[in-house]
């Protein structure tokens, strides 16, 4: 080379050099040919495209304003090789839709409100792509800090309690219960009697909500007072409920007031069971003709609409044939108030609480966001380079809703998969001249005792780079 009839020109294109060889034969009718070949410089073969951190992690309060800056991520080449890079979010986790990313700067902003009660930790996958088709991925872990934004909520609209007129002072006659979805001090509840009404006749345990008789209840047949529940936040939130105590007059001739064997009942049942199945059988004494009923409240948890029935004669509580009990809905726990009364005069009543917990059944199959995932990758990317991400969701709770990813059948020997996040990476060197595309299946399997799974197809195209030696033909 260097002979005058073989001119050589070297031009730089990004991180590659273009070798331009001019060829001229010596015949009487000369023919010129030019061969352009990209030869990778040492600089390019040594670089690696990656994020500055993996993972990124920080904490933010759930009452953070929408539009707030979260953080900025950055990807680059290890040898300062400069390319145009664009960023995007991979929507592969619950809560990732609450954020957006600037495609140029990598700045992540909040676009909808955080909710600690919805999710305490949010995982986001960020994809960086250079203009020569190289990709990198990183995880962003956002820890959501609780704020005092949930009010204490009593499990019943009102509390009805029945006592005998001979019940001694100091007796525990019932309790109230309020729940607060916040955590820590924000979710700890303190009860107190609101002054006024008949509250002076009772004492209230500020932590357990137990109601105790303070004065004799012989003055009238009905007492009413208000209980307040407040959390222990710096600026506490509070709510009230009315308690009504009915006094049963046992001095009436022939009076035999009914009393439940238990003041409160608790039962667990599986969701989606057959309609009309028995949940529990409550019982009141004496066995004289009694009539049982469930008092409906204003919320689903208080049997509105009616999901539970009770046999008025036997006290057998069953599921309603027209209501589907679904743990994956909004009501995994029911707080019912059961009433029993005498069917003959004089009329007497008593009340008992029934709490029904639904246990999850692994009835949902993991569902992929796409039936087919298509991706492309340069044939000369280093082993371990990011290819694409598959995403599946499962509506079940607990282990029944936790998903792991694995390879199914197909040409997946040159790849590996993150079993928890669904990221797919190259596992061995690729060569388009040998294999130009790969097709394989990925399975999503939940962690239930009897697991459920589903699959999706992944198609990976291998993009060519000019990695073969220059070859020239003289015509």
C-alpha cells in the first residue's frame, strides 16, 4: 500500500474509521473500484455503554406534589465515547405510570400522586438507547414515606349494645373499633368519650375501645353517647361514632331476655366459594322462640349490598347467592352486626359482632402486557447487554400474586433473564452471519402453593455490523 495507483483514504465516522481503497488495474481500458469498510478502532472495542448507577434509590413523602422533580439518571460510554442518548421508562411495575422521564436529560418527574397505602416501594426500569442501537437498563427504587392522610374509620356506622338492668357497675359491655390505614403513629388510634349525652354513665378504655358501666343503668331504657377516635399524628385526624345502649328490664313478669353465647364472632372463609355455603352458626340463650337478623350498614364491609344472609330461626349465617365474594376486590374483611330478639311480648333484643375474613384463592393467571415482544440488538454488543423486558401482572394477593420469569422453549441459549424483573440480556456473543434472529418463549409463574403460569413469545433480530475483513474485487 502507498503505491500511487492504490490511493488510501481514512475517514472517521463516530467511533469507527472508514477505510476507502481505490483500485485501478493496469489494462488498456482501466477499471476503477472503491471498497469502503468500517474498521473498529481500539477505542470502540474497549468501550461499554452503561448507567452511572444501578440501582438508583431514594425516598419521597407520599404527599409530594405532582410535577415534582424525582431524580435524574445518566448513561454513558466507559471511555467517554460521545453519542446521542435517549431515555424512556419501561412500564413493568405497579406505580411506574406515576412518573415520566425527559428523553434527553433523563430527568424523572412525578405526574400523579403517590400513595403509601397503595404501595410502599415502587420499582421503575429506565432504558437508555444510543444512536448506534446500543442499550442499557437500570433500576430506580423509590421508597414512599407515609403521611398522615387517612382518617380513622369505625368499622360500623353505629354501635348497638344490649345489657340487662341488673348488670353490675364496672362490667365490660362491649367495645368500639376504628381502623386507620396509615402507618406508625399516624395509624395508632386513641379513643375518648365526647362530653354530652349519656357519656357520664360509662368509662372507655382509650386504647382498646372497651366500654364499661360507670353508673347504675336503672333510670331509663336507652342510653346514647358519642365516641371519638383520633390518630397520634402531630396534627391528628379524627372521626366520631354514636353508641346506643339498650337496657333490658328483667323485672317484667316472664321476662327472659336473650343473650348471645359470644359477644363477638370471627370466621375465615375462602373467596369465590359456592353460594349459600354456611359461614358460622351463632347462638343466643334461652332457646325460647327467637328471631335473628343482620343489620345492614352503609358500606360493603357492613353487608351493603347484602353478601351474607342469616336464617332467622337457626342463626346460621350463609353467603348470599347473588354476591360474589372476591378477595381481589375492595372488601377482604366484613364487619357484621347480628341482632336477636324475642318473638313474643315483652320484646327483648341482644347484639353480637361477626367479623368475616376472606382468604385469597390462586384464581388468577399471570397476564403478559403483550402477546409478542420484538427487539433488536447489534451483533457485536458485549455479553450481558440489555435486550428487552417482558412484563406480566397477577391480580391475586400475597404469594399468589408474586411472579417469577423463566425461559420456555425456543432459541434462548444465548440469553439470560432476570427472574424477578423480566429483563432479558445477551448471555453469549452474537453473530448475525450465523444466526440472524432468535425466537423463544418466556413463562410467568406465580408463587402460589398450586402455581399458575402463562407464556409469551419473544423475537430478537440481530443487526449487522461490518465486522468482516475488507474484501476488494478488481474488475
